[in-house]
């Protein structure tokens, strides 16, 4: 990224495919269709945004959709939620843990802050309201989890399996409304 800032500071930074980076945190037998791939994909989207990137392009659909039935893969749901929730203004977010990565943006809706958190720990972690982000009374949670383990291809949103209709329509991506407190689990 320093080369971009030095030689072309007024041009947009784009990333064309990131599979090599995605592979660095996946188990050897994990493909883009496995839930574990969504961790790397989310981290790629967040790191690109922090570096000032404006566009991430996928070159193929084979990691977004299953080639045998065209059903959305876990990384597809990450992409959809990122696009719908995360705005373009990047905010600072740190976790103090190597196992938990957080990205904060102004909300895509224009109201509030959207925070994406990747928990690589084997247990639930406590999160506190980040400094600089206004406190809240209520928040909307979109918690994506695997339906059949990290090497499975299914995803759930707040415990409800994510499945497109036979015609390809996406399900309603309904958040869980939670009363805010001083510390919360993730």
C-alpha cells in the first residue's frame, strides 16, 4: 500500500481477487465453499477498507456459489452483509486480542456505526463498546455461524439457516435486536 500512496495518491485502490490471502488461514482441506473461508474473506474486506481500498473484485463465482447447485457459499453471505451494513467511512476498532479482529465503519444506512467482528478463539469472547463509538440503548446483531462445522458449507444468521429460494431470491436477513450493556459476548 505505501507504493500506491507514493506514486498514485489520487487514484482508487482496488483489489482483484484475494484467494492467496484467504488461503493463509484456512485448513489444507478447506475450499472457498467451506465456512472457515469466510474468516479470511471478512479480514480481506476489512483490511482493504482500512488501506483506503474502494473495490474488491472476485474473478470467479466458484468460491461464492456452489457449482453443483448454485447455492450461496458462506463467503457470499459475508459479502452481502458487508455491502448492506458497512458504510464507506472507516473508523478505528481494536480488540486487544490476536484471536479477535474487529472492523468499524459508519453504517451503510447513514445512522450509527457498523462493527464486523471475527472471533477465531475457541470460546466466546467479551466485547466492550469501542472508544470513540457512541454508546447505544439497542443494537442490531447479525451473527453468522456455521450450520455444520468450520469445514461445512452451510451458514446461519442468528441461528436461522441461510438458504436462497429455488428461484434464487435471498432470505430476509433479519437482525437480532439486543439491549446494549457495558460489555457483551461475541
